[in-house]
């Protein structure tokens, strides 16, 4: 029988990638003579929503910039991020210990992220943790991305799991919507930026620490 499966989001769930993402966005802004428009301390939540969200926020702080500049600078941002992807990024405390416990308990584990697949592969390999995950589905792996449920289902299938006995661990409305569309439970982490926003999404469960994950997974999918 296919395994029970836990699929993880990456940015803001497994790893705090906000510092390197903001640095890449600020590279774009500096290239336009605008200086650093984003602050790593106060704009982390936006960074974890992705490159376009960061560019949109930054350009909103100056006059004369809009969607056209976001579209034009997005590939510049990706190139800058690829060149310096892991200077500030760290795995969240206890994340890999929790993954190890799931594997020991015979769960399949994988990743479903809206980060481009190549960047996600590079980052997880650089951090030394890629081999712990049986699958990694990125934004461009399939014709669809989260919150389309097929993104989650394919991550489960490639991990050797059973979509009907799976759940998604994430940190945003996109993750909650993905799980809802897939008809599976979501577990949202509350230790990143925006705890109150996470709680308002009304997921099946939240965790304040990865020490809490095991019991939640057992309760939700056995």
C-alpha cells in the first residue's frame, strides 16, 4: 500500500529564505538607481510570498513604476538570487529532525514549492538536505502550480505516497488553498512572520514548533 505522505512547502516553512530573496530584489532596485527599497527586518513576510510580491512592494514605494517594471525585473531578480542563494538562508529549528522522525515512522516526505524547480533543487542541495525528500515539485515542474491540487498530488505520487492519506505543511493562504482544493488537511506553521494571518486561515492544524508536528500528523492521517 502507498505510504502516508507529508508534503512540505519550502520558503517560510522548511527554511527562512527571506534574507536572500530580499537581497536579490534590492539588486534589481539598485540597478535602476532606486537604492534598497526592501528591509530584511520588516519585509520578510512579503519576501516569502515570492519574487513578484517583493518587486510589487518595492516599486509601490516610488513613483512612476508599475506592473511593466515588475515583469521586466523578475528575470533579473531570479538571476541575482541564483548567484547568491544561500548566504542568509537557514533551515527552521527542528525542521530536519522532524523530517527524520517522519521517515523513521515510515512516512513518505516531499516538497511542493512555487519557487522555480532549479532554484529549489540548488538551494536544498546547497543546504545539504535534498536527499531527505523523495520528491520536489517546483513552480515550473508542471503546467500548473499551487494552489492547483495537481501540484500537491504529483509531489505525493513522486514520493511514492497515497494522495488520499497525505497532508501539506505550509505557511500561507496559497498552501491552505492548495490543501483545500486537494481535499487533504493542511498544517500551517506559526513561527514565521504573520502569525495572526496564519491563524485566521483556519487550517486543520497549526504548529508553533516542529516538535509538535509528529502528533499532528498522526492525528490527521494516521
